């Protein structure tokens, strides 16, 4: 599915927007169509109902915007040592074995034989470009890892997002980072 399609946009939007579209379609169909066609016209909103259910399922465990903002402020105020401990604890709680690295990557995660390289060195940088991601791909290939993850609090450029999508790099930022670290931050 294209990232710019209506359904893709609705999947990323708050779930209630899809349900609002269902209601609007039903009201318009009921008001404008003859009675014998009104029911069929109202069914035109069914795909939006399905998308709304999917979006609601995906968003069920996402933190609130206020919690995201508070957690990001907490994370940005940490030193690298404290932040790496939070990441280590978060990944360990998810069942990964964490090995600390030096170089372009900071951690090697292993779970059920699958290796993932994590880079968070530039986590406080205001903006992230392509170069750190190139280094991460090189390091991932050297370590023969299957996946790679880059963690950042700052803005990720469009070129960097495109490069990440083309090179199997998962970007963790903002709400995703808060979701990853939420349980660890609660215990602090």
C-alpha cells in the first residue's frame, strides 16, 4: 500500500477520524439517496469502519501526547550512561540478550538466534542525516546481523528515512521511543 494512500494515512491517524468518516458517509447517503438505495450508500463507509478498527487496535497501547512530551524531556535530560542503561533494561525486559559494542553501533541484541544491531550514539542530535545510517549498515553487515535499529530524539531527514526504508533499518523516535522505555521510566 502506498504511504500516501487514503487508507495508509487513516491508519496513521487517530482511530476516531475513520469512525467520523463512517458517520459522515452514512448521514450523507441517508440524506441524499432515495430510500431504496440509502442502505447500500451507507455501506460505502464500511471500509473506513474496518480501517478505524485496525487503527484503534494499533493505537491501543500508545502513550498519550502529554506522556510522550514528559518522557521525551526526561530522556533528553539524561546522560549517555543513564540512557544506555534505560535502553539495556528495556530490551532485556523484551527478552533480548544485550551486548554492548563500540564503533558505529552501541548494542547487539540477540533473541531466538536473530541478531539486531542498535545505534543510539546520536540520540540527542537535533537532526539525523544519512551518514550515521550508512555506518550502521556497514557495522550490521560486519557483525552478520539480520536487523538494525537507530534511535533518535531529534528530527530524521527525509533522505535518512528513505535510506532506512531501503536498508532494513528501523527508526525509533518520539512515541515509539517512549513506548519502548515507558516501563523502565516508571520504575525510576
